[in-house]
C-alpha cells in the first residue's frame, strides 16, 4: 500500500474528514485533493514537512506512511517543527529512496533496521 492509500485508510478508519485535516495543515482544499489523487510515483509532489504533519495528525509514524516500517507508531512532536537544514536533508534522503527500485528499497530498509538494532545493542552494553 502506498502513501496516499495509507493516508486515505487512516482518515477513514479514524473518521477524519478532509475539512478537518485541511484546516490543520492550513492548505487549500484543491491542493489536498490533488495530493490524494496522486499516483504513487508522483508522491514527491507532497512536501515532506506536510507528510510529517499528516503523520502527526493521523497519529502514525512518518516511516509507516513512507513504507519504511509496518508499525503505525506515532511520529515524535519534535519532527513536526524540523529546522531547515534537517528538513532539506530529510527531503533529499526521501527523494533518493523513492528513486530506488523495490529491491533496493527493501535492502535500504533492512540496512536501517540493522543499524538501529546494533545501536540499541551497543547502548544496552
């Protein structure tokens, strides 16, 4: 399931109306409707800062929306107000990730999970 489908599903499951999320995001209805009608390969048209805010509003982790994890954990509040340098770096990482084929994306996700596990193990030692 792609990002747009996950957003739609979360909105439906939680009874969230488009007007509510549009008001929260402070965007025009036409802009949000355009984002929800995008094909997955055009997902890059949704700004990453908006994706972070959508994740926060839907109470899910942005990594879940991006397909980097299966769990719907909530996004930390600190990611909602990203500084410009971090936001730009995150956008570049996501752009690079979206340009990978499906196999490369799976390898990328596995590498990130392995690094996180090694860090946790090191922190516990």
